C-alpha cells in the first residue's frame, strides 16, 4: 500500500501539499490536485472515488502563527486580533515560537518544518523581515505566507504594518512642536536585514532631523534589541554623553526600550519629563500605567492581526490566489500622555 510520502516523491511536492489535495481539495491548485489524484490511482493509494470536491465554507482551515518572542508585550494584543477573526471563521491556529528568538534562516527553516508537520494551510509570520535570499525557502513551503509588522524586501509577500518611516518622522515632529531641538534616539540594532521595520524608524528619525535642521551627531543615537534591558543600557550610554550632546528628549523605537530608558533616567537621579523627555513607539498596554505615563506612537496591533487572517481567507476564497501583494499600511496615531514636557523656545 502506497503512503502519502510515496505520492509526494512521485509528484515532486511536499507531504503537506499531498495531504491538502486529498483532504482539502478546494485549497490546492487544480493542476496539482489532478497530479496527486493520478499518482494516488497509479500507486494504488486508495480508490479515487473517495476524492470529493469541497469549498471554502466546508473545509476546515488551519494557520500556523510564527512569532519571535511569545513574551513580547505586544504579542497578546496582536494575537487577540488574529484569534478573533480565526474563531469567527472556524479556523484553527497553531502557534510556534522561534527558538531563542532565532531571527534568521535557520530559525525560519525550523519553524516552517514544524508547521508543515502539522499540515497547516497557511502561515502568518510576525516581526520577521524577509530578505530576497529567503525566497527559495518560501517557495519550498508551498503554502501562502502573510507578514505582520514587517515586510518582504521586494514586496513579494503581503505585509500588514504601519509606515515606520512616516510614523517616526511624526514622532520627532511632535517633539519639535514641544520645543525640543536636541533629540536623541534609541534605535534597533543594525543588522544585515537593513529594511527591518524597527530600523526604518531610525531612517524616519534622521529624515526629520534633516527636515527641521536639528543638531545631530552619531552620539545622539544608541542601539538596542527592542527590549526593556536594551533601553536601559542604551539610555546609560546617552546619559554618559549628555554633557556634550545636551539632549532634552529621547525617541525610542519601542515602548519596551522607552520604559527601560525611563528607569535608567530615574536611577541616575533625574526625572522624566522635567529633566529629559521620553517618547516610545507601539502603545503597549503597560505604557499607560508607567510613572509617568508614556507618550508614544500607537500601532493598531489587534487590527494588524485581524487583517492578516482576513487576507488568508480572501486567498482561499479566490481559489488559492492572493488578491494583492505588497505592503498594506494601517493608521497610526500619537498617544499624548505625561512623558514629554514642553520647553521654552530659544
């Protein structure tokens, strides 16, 4: 008796695709489905009369959700949007956390292997920039992928996020409107993935500095990996140079780093915003309960998660063709709280 592996080897496709062709035929390209049916018949897998035509309403869809850190403050809000739309449409979700936050090809290969073993019909990948050199890995997956909070280098995949450059520009503009001219930044670490969303925030910061003619030197910027402890360490570096830089405000590329920066400022015997103002990026739920409450850029995490699942649903409803590709920007806004002071203009 032939196995699914035998059919996959014969046709030259993955086991996951064979399984979908046998059990969820509406979600597989008709040509591929026919090749699987012919192979099953030739290899005597089972009686081809058992093959049935179905449709998206009757098929049970499952999606793999891949995340870098399940402990990230934003994940709960993002997942609430994903799960809400999934439940409304009878979609199962399988969650995978990248081991040790492996934001690289090795980690992604492991994640894809996991979701393939669970025969998911699509993958939602969060906070993972997709450079072009990963295209072959995506192609071997043979199921649709949607990106959330980051994007593909050449816009090959659909991606839902905010416009990081414009949002960061507006954050600096807000600080300028409050009288600040010496504005520092705590940015994401610079890596080979030059277009990561967090690094686009550094680009937006620098564009605003140029636009407003603000003072700037490399000592105005420190770097971290988006977590609380990174913000603390980066702020310590900025404070060490403050006598020379004269910074009055800090824009952090994440709320976690902004909160870490505020703790560092407190430990240094200074006050926010009386001595130095701090602005974040995300609007995490914790940002409204810090002391002082954090002024920040809001990302609509719940909406972003919901749109990712809706895009998958449209894909299946249209016979396995993505209705659109590229970057889809959701609206952001400035949440004004207590961590930014107005200072007199010179």
